[in-house]
């Protein structure tokens, strides 16, 4: 079993899209849970036809919470806008960094994969997500300026590892919105290599694909929306690559 956070402080890089579709792919073969840890709740809105009785807010308040089943093999712990004030609320608590990790300990036995959609910041909620995780995936939008902050993210994971969670590792950097015809996409790939980060780069790139936006508009996973789209092909390949990397890591 493994817990994976999809994290980047930068907004709009494809965290939520990656979280939904990676989880949907994992659920094709194994019990999977998605945790929406972003107060914007954009992931939860994809499943708003399900009426959950509780959310991640109850978890953080130490109350009873329930996940909601959204697809075969796929459960969700949703988020709502009320989660916005949680950082202040938990600020003064002892072991405030371990709230999610402790709560997940009870749930872990029920799932093979847990994916956490992080907010675009490095708040106490993000710290909780990483403290509860075995792996981090960092999506990088293959567009201008998106390299800013990658070293900051890597440093942040390093700090969490030394101070709070020695078990965490970076599963990979993921190029999203990739368009091989564009020089910018190629330049970003080149820059990652020059920085020596290519060892961590997923072989799968998520190509720019309007089917992805449209699938979210219809509240479907990419696999349900269009089986033949680039999005389906790329997220299917990414899912397999993620599972291979996790298996390899867990053996070593
Ligand atoms: N490969 C892609 N091709 C085309 N559009 C995409 C792709 N991936 C994501 N998008 C679109 O880009 C927008 C941002 O994606 P997403 O919400 O996944 O990013 P995010 O990192 O979670 O953003 P935030 O930081 O606000 O939470 C969405 O409208 C989404 O539909
Ligand atoms: Mg998001």
C-alpha cells in the first residue's frame, strides 16, 4: 500500500487533473482512495453528484469522518470551502503536522493506493499531506516560467524528510501540458536535464489535450470521456509507470 501526494506550490500545473486520473487508473485494478486537501475543492466538484456526509474538515478537527464511494474501487474524502480556515485552527495544536498521517493510519489497510491532491501552497495542510505520504509527484507545466519554484519544491520535500517523515521520497517530476512541437516544451525538458533532475523525470509526458478540460466539464474521468484521447493514453501510461516505480521501490 502507498500514499502519494500530488504537489506543486504553483497553481494550474495539473495537480488535480493528475490526481483524479491517476486514481481512476489505479482503481481499474485495486482499491483506491482520493483525498482532496485543497480548499478550492476543484477535485471534489468533479464528484459533486455524490452527497458525502463529511469531508477532510472533520478529519482535521479530529471528528468522525466518512469517505464516499464514487466509482468501482474508488473512494473520495472530499473538501469544501469551509476548509479555508483550517491552518489557523490547527496552528496551536501539538503534533499539528501529523493530523492527516495519524488519521490515515486507520484507513490504510482498506486501500492499495491513496492519492492526495494538494493545494497550490506550502501551508500546514501541505505539510500534513507530505508527512502522511510515502511518495510525491510534482507536476510541471511545460510552459513559460514553470521551472520557477522547482528547486523550492525539492528543498521543501527534503526538509519534510529530515524533520517529519524520513520515509518520503520523490516518485517523479511530471511534465504536463506537453507539446513536442513547441520549443518551450523542449526547452523545459532540456533545462530539467541540465539541472540533473532527469533521473526523477517520468518517461510519460502528459500532452496538451482539450479532451482533458472537456472531461472535467462533464465531470468524467478522462477514461470515461474519450477512450482514444491523448489524455487517456498518457494517464494510462503514467499509471503503469507509477505502479512500476512504486513496486520497484517497495522491493528494494
Ligand atoms: N494535459 C492537459 N491539457 C490541457 N488542459 C489541461 C491539461 N492538464 C490540465 N489541464 C487544464 O488546466 C487547468 C488546470 O489544471 P488543474 O486544475 O489540474 O491544475 P492544478 O495544479 O490542480 O491547479 P490549482 O493549483 O489551481 O489546484 C484545468 O482547466 C485543466 O482542465
Ligand atoms: Mg488543483
